C-alpha cells in the first residue's frame, strides 16, 4: 500500500456528537442525538430541523434526505429548497412506544426502512401512502440496527445478535445465511460485491463471495 501524507483542510464545528452525515453539493446533512442539522459550507451557517421528531436514521439521494423517526414516521427534506414532506405518518400506540425506524436504505428507486420489521416500496409509493410492497417480519423483541441492500440480498444486524450480519434474499424475504464479526456491529456497507462492517472494537471487516 502506498504511504501518502494526508492534510486536514477543513474543520466544521457542529457542537454535538455526529451520528451520521451525508453530503449534497456544498450542504452537509448531519444527524446528531437530538437534531437534524443542515450545514452550508459556503455560507458557514447551520440550520436545525425536526427538533421534536427524535430522528434515528438518515439516507440522502438526489438532493432529498429521508429521515426515520422515533414515532415511526418518515420525513422527506429537500436539501435545496428546504421543503418538508411527511411521507409516512406517525404511529401512536403504547405498544410501539419503544420502537423506531433505526435504519433507512435507498436502493435504485426503492426505499427500505428497518425497525421491528423491514419494509420496502418504491419511493413514489411511499409518498402515495400505499401499503409497503414487501414486509419482512423480525422475531418478537428484535429490532434492526443496521442494514444494507444490494441486487439480490438484504444484509442486516439486530439487537438480539449484534455481532452477526444476517443475509436475506431481497425478493423472497428468506433468510439464507449469516456472517459473524466477533464483536458488536455498528455499521454495514456494501460496494462491488464486498460486504463491510464496522465494529465496536474498532475493526472494519470485509467479506467477498467465493
């Protein structure tokens, strides 16, 4: 591996712990423990959105941020014009008070959200408030904590087996395998048929199909 020096050229002070972020143009959308922040690199200004929504997950595509919330609602924020749309209404029930949408993944023109189950539909159908095209139930008391979607598979990790990546067939919603990371998984990422995960012990592990 070539050894090259790296120089820090920018520091943005958010003043809150950064849980996740994504970039569109010169805008940075930041998910913290309490808020969703939009930071403008050119103007050096910060705006706060959804203070009361307890946003748990973030995905960004084509200038629109999709946010999974603690009340099981899904919000869409247009990064450019700052318009906001609720594409899934909150669910109000004492039975689900401890549930949330803890993972949102965009794949092609579909959006998948994970919590006590995995649901997926075309984004246009989410906006029409249609019933999800696919629903993949999880065992009782199980919550999806991280997820990635590719052409044939859905990879996910749950609170009851936090060191394991479960492998599901995307179209049949059938569990077909598992990968053990050896310690709690904090994130999952896929690229070029490689599955990556970050762990609580500071490791990044990768698997390739044989």
